[in-house]
């Protein structure tokens, strides 16, 4: 339990709710900075039946933050070491939920998968958050299929040392 919320891996039945949370939050904070093509690309991603199948078979890990049984945040990792989604419900921004989700993922990567670095393609709205968390830019902002992002990386041993 972190504050008034808990974090755990998602149950199979929670997939749609998690993707809806990601979509709703994306539309508020990210979509205004994207072209119509970018918005459509993100929509296709969260609706992708292949992604859902990967989640259901355990090859796409997703955690949720819950407050009184209601999902308030979500984080996912693909290819063992790449954050593909991190969204927190608007009413819970700046309350440490995203940071707690990130720490959960870092712990999982280090302890369960023996991963020493994590990458993310940070959306414009999220770059400051990732920098504050210890991520560094790999290059300048890019755009692919209308999606704007800055490729970033964090070395988990360095992140761990910063917390000491």
C-alpha cells in the first residue's frame, strides 16, 4: 500500500478498464500535441487485439494502482525492458501514483527479470516527469506514425544509488 492506494499486476478482466484509462488520459494530456494520425495510432495501439493477447498469455506485463478498488493508474512493460504505457487518472496527478508505479516496475525488472536498464519513448507531456525520475534522453524528440516522443533510458543501478 502506498498512501491510500495499492499496486498490483492486473487481472485478465481488468484489461479493458486499463486501456480505457490510458485512452481517456491520453486524450486530455497528449492528444492536443498530436496530429490526427498520432491520435489514431495511439487508439490502434490500445485497441490492438495482438497486444491484448500478449497480456493474456503473460508476455506483456501490466500493473495497476487502485484506490478503494478503483483503478487510478496503469503502467506496462514490453520486450522485458521498455515502458509502453504509464497513465494516471487526472484526479490523482501529482500524488505520487506514477512514481510508485515506476518504482514497482523497477523492482520487478531488477529482481524478477535481472534487467539493469529500462527504456521509454516519453510523450511531450511526460518528459519532465521521466527526467525527474532519473531517465536521460537518448536523442532528440522523434515522430513516428504521428506519435511524438523522446527516447529515454535509465540505468537501474544508478537509480537505486540515487535513492540511498
